[in-house]
C-alpha cells in the first residue's frame, strides 16, 4: 500500500475517482516536489485529470 493512500486516501470529494486522482497526484508530487503539475504528471491526460 502506498503511503499516500494512508495519508490522503480518506479525502471525501463525493466521487471515488476524484479521491483516486488526488492520491495519485500527491504520490507523484512526493517523488518530484519541485516540478510543475505537467512535469509531475507526465502525460497530457494525467495533467488534465489533475
């Protein structure tokens, strides 16, 4: 289990998909804290989802 799930996985956005995106974004930023959202996410689709 990813640490991000433990820390922010309980966020309630009213939609499970948004919570999953939030966990993914937090995990990516933990690996690359000084990059932009576009650089952190990697793909255009992931950036748009963020």
